[in-house]
């Protein structure tokens, strides 16, 4: 090692002065719009001029590049498709998403808190590979037997196989370094977590595919910045929009990658605005092109996904009750589809009462009582999101002089048909909404007291107006206390069967939560009318479905004794997720990241800001260490991607799981590739060649060996284990439980 000396210019061999504008113009003279570009935009990792291929690649040796890419692709597909049919039973959330794939094949309507694209693709893959949609997906552990499940798993595995490939190309294009790209690909190919999450019928591999495809398209589009409005420029712009629609069409967390692309686009437009060689007309063209490619195209495709969703799922199913009566009237087999029933509510009718709040539920009761300490220990009254015989009520007169029809201002009594107890209110505190009053079921065989009386009020109506079935918005005012029947939208604990709380609100302002409509209506004494006039328009059902999904997402709260994960657990690989098996006789699969890979990513997140600080200081002093601009700018883009896909989870109140970190993990791995590559190449600041080259190669070999050996140790987590558990002798994972929080 030689000591640096201010008088020895050889020690500055790895520094270069920031290029002058004339040098930049000379390098980029073939394109007049490159006047404001930095020299770094057109240099490869060794400082030589890079060559653009028509598709936007920085190419050094096309033949070796293709060979390496084929090797990466081969390893990706081999590791993901290996043992794809094992275990031959339902694992973890396959019970949900496999079932939803079946619903598409059977055209049965269901409700899920996520947009429909991934489930449609799963159903299509199953249909194309011979699955008939008859497997019930009842619970984890159910045997698939003769059912063709491999196609649905295969789709997820194939899309998951593209993740390291996309990451390889992204890092190569960002850093102009094959070494950085290979480091990234190695980390992702041999990560046990990425393998496991790709091998089952889940939304995650499909979501990750679209996120990475969107980032890849964005990077390719950025490379075309000096060739605006060419065919490749348009191709990558439109593909970015297509993949953004795909990511959002799978899960709402696709909004994070939309935000990343949006920030990149704003920066790009700001750069264009500062290019004085461009006229305002040309700048306007750039702006409009991005509006078309990144807003209009994704919006059109996203709406199209829902249009297909509603056309395919045209039969009544388990999701009906989450939606309004008008929405249900379009579903074949629903009791409201092309149905007829009495037009006006009458005494003696058998009815169901639905809250107008989206996902507000049906007025419901059952034999169970409120527990000790929760108001009066009387029969529970709740709101239930599914159709059920416990939703049925009988309408009784309070005044024998009343007419046969129920009118605005009438005082009625609602008797629960199954339990014969009346809808009852009193001044006891509600279970969850403490400023409201409790609602119960009270009395025997319809006999109760004056707290069972409710005044019917037609919203916007006048005294004497009749109550129209389905179309009238009505409120129930409690006569004794003056409060109004209300669905709070809050989920009751296990004692309330996790149904929705019903209260009596002293706040009389009209809101959907205090408004109800009569849905089912049976009265043989009255003539029926057709309900076909209720069918809503496409935009109405699109809006309603989004409101239901958003409220459903926010309602996913941690349940008692449920395995829950915290965001700070994820980067340190603190705790995994059991996909299958709990004992030595079962086939056990455990979702856990390769600890060496994940802890390298964690180290790079700490190392990156230090290296950027050093590079910034040297740049400020008039010199630029080799690759410093790539580290600061392209590495910064990946760090931003990691933050956008990770930090928002700290603000979420919904239940969280380990698998939510995987989009951020992809960005972290790409950042690790660039950071470690720059770190290893910086060895020539310490040693002269060839010693610096030897140290660099040694570092690369140690990194590769560490990842491969840790994959060898932990691969049974992904590909399945049987026999003794980890803490028992003879186990495949004996001695590998490096953290007590791991549960394999």
C-alpha cells in the first residue's frame, strides 16, 4: 500500500474533474437536446463511451451479455419451478386466492379487499390448465387430490421467476456495471423468501412482477431521453403505464410504484423545462405524451379490468351482502335479480333491513347475549354483511288504528323472526362507540316494553308518505330515548362474532350510517312489482366497489391471538410466516428470507448514506470518485423506491404480515448490488493494480460463496421439510435457528 501524498499525482488516478460543458457537448454532439446532459449519462462503468442498442441497453459485449442473461434466467426458472406441486395440499392464503380463482371459473360473485386482476389471472391459468373450479379450498391442509392445481401455482412461479431477471436488467442499465447486476441477481435468485412466495397461489408474485416491470420500463424510458418521440421512446412510455395499471389492478399498494414513477416523471419534466433549446410547443408535447402514457392509458386499462370483472362475475355469490340492494339486482340468482315483490312496506310483512353505509350490513340478531360488563346482558343486535336467516324481521303495529301500509311518522315494533325478541333500545352505553346507546333484543314471543317502539321516518318525506321497498331511505327513531338506529362500521370482538356494531345514536344528523332500506319483502296480501328498474350503471358499481374495498381494507384489524407482524421486524428478518405444517409428520414450509441476503441488504442500507456522504465531499472539493454519480443518483432512485414501499406501513392501522415487505426488499437488493459493486471497485483507492483487482475478486467470491452456502443451509424452508423439528437432533434444520423468533 502506498501512502497518499499531495505531491504524488498518481494517487489521484481514480479521481476526475467534473467535465466542462464543451466536453459534454462534444461527447453528445449527435443530439442537440443533450446540451444540458452530464457526461455521466453517456459513460459506461469504465469511463468509456457506452453504446446504445435500439432498445436502450448499454452494451459492452453483446455475446457475453446474452450468455449471462440466459444463465440468470435459467437459474430463476429452475429455482422457482422446482417441486412446484409440493406439497399437494392447500398452503396458507391459497385457501383465499385459489377459491377466488374458482369463483371466476364458476362466474360467482365474491368480495375481496383487493382489485381483481391477480385473481382473474389465477382463474384463467387454472381454466387453461384443466382445473374445473370445483375444489372448495376449505382450509390449509386440504388435499388437492385429482384437481389440476399446478397451473395456478405455475403462473405465480413463472411470474416470480422474472423478478431477478428484471432486477438484473434494471441494475445493469442504471449502473452500467455487469458486476452490480450479477450481485443483485444472485441475491434474489438464492433468496429463500422470494422463492417461497413465488411458488404458491398468491397475489404477491403477480404484484411483484408488475412493480418490477413498471420500474424496468421506467428505466428503459429514461435511457431514451435523448431520442424523444421515437418508436422505442413511445414503447417504454406506454409499457410503463401498462405495468402501473397492472400493479394497481392487483393491490392498492401498487400506488407506491405509481408514486415512484410520478416523482421520476416530475423530475424529468423539470429537466426538460430547463432545456432552453426546446420550444414551449416541444415542452407541451412532452407533457401531453406523459399524460397519455402514464395517466390515460393506465386509467383506461384499470377501468377495463373492472369491466371484465363485473361481466365475468354475473352470478350471485358470497359477496352480495357487502353491496347495495341496487348492485345485487344485477346478479343472476340473487333474490333481487329480475325479482318482484310488494312495492310498499306493510304491517305483517317479513323483511330484511339493510344499512345504506357501504358495507354497513343487514340488521341482524342471534341467540347470543352481550357479555358481562357490556351494557345490559341481553340478546345481541349487530349488522351482518352476508345474507342469513337471522337477518329476518317481522313488522308489527303499535296502534291498532293504523292502516295496512307503513307510513312516515308511524310507530312500529320490529320482532326478530328467529328468536321472537323485539328490537330494543335503552340508555346503556354501546359496546364500542361509547357516546352512543346499546341496542338489544328483548322480550319473549314479541312481548316486551315501551323501549321496543321505533318511529319510522322517510328521509325527505312528509307525514303520511308510504315507505317504498328498496327505494326509500328510512330512519328508525327510538321513541323512549330520541336516538336513531345506527351502524357504526366498527367490528365487534370475538364475543360478537366479529360482526358490525349496531348502536342508537343521539346525533340525529342524516348520514348513510343512520339510513336504512327495506330489501327483502314478503307479504302475500299485497301485489308484486318488478325490480328491474333498480339496476345501476357501470360507473355507479365501479365507485361502490372501490368504497367497499377501501373500507374492507381499513377494517382488517389484528384479531385476538392472531400472528401479527410489525414493520421494524421485516428488514432484520425477525420472524417468518408458516405456510404449511406444524409437526414432524407434516410437510413444513416456512416463509423466511435467506438471512445472509437480508442482512447484506440491511448492511447496505446503513453503508449507502456513508458512501454518498464521502462521494459528496469529494465532489464538492472538485473531484469525482469513479462511479460516485451513479451511486448518488441511480442509487438514490432505488433508495427512494425502498422508502416508498416500506415507510407507509408505519402509518397503517390494518393488520400487517411479513410478506408486505417483499416489494421494498426488491429495491433494497438492487441498491445492495450497486452499493457493494462500488465498494469493491473502490479497493483501488487502497491498493495498486494488480493487488486491487485481486482484492476485488476476493470480495466478489466471498459474497457469492456466502449467499450460495446460506441458500444450501436454508433451502429446506422453501422446498419443504419433514421429520424432526429444528430443535431436535436429526432435523434438516438442526443448528440453523439463528434467531429465537424463527419458528421452523
